[in-house]
């Protein structure tokens, strides 16, 4: 059962990343074709990092930023 929850979280995260990438592509749709090849990977990374940052912010709010060793 735990594996299914992890799979669901991964699928949900993938959907969020794709939505963020779609939003960024819409913002930068008017850049020239030669430059769009250069920024494609940057847009994908920015979408991934935006979702990851949201998740980390929620975790810090819930659990705090200190961890004991």
C-alpha cells in the first residue's frame, strides 16, 4: 500500500511539473526558433525546480527547518 502512495505522489508531481512547463512555454512562446532550442532545457529545469521548491516549502512549514542528528 505504501508503494501505491509513492507512485501516486510521483504521478502527481509529474503532472505539476508538466503544468509548470506548459505555463513557462506559454510565457516564452514568442522567442525566436534558434533561441527556443537553447532555452528548452532551462524551461524544463525551471518547471521542475518550481514544483520541488513548493514541496520543500510545505515540508519546512510542517516540520521546521532544523533536523537533529
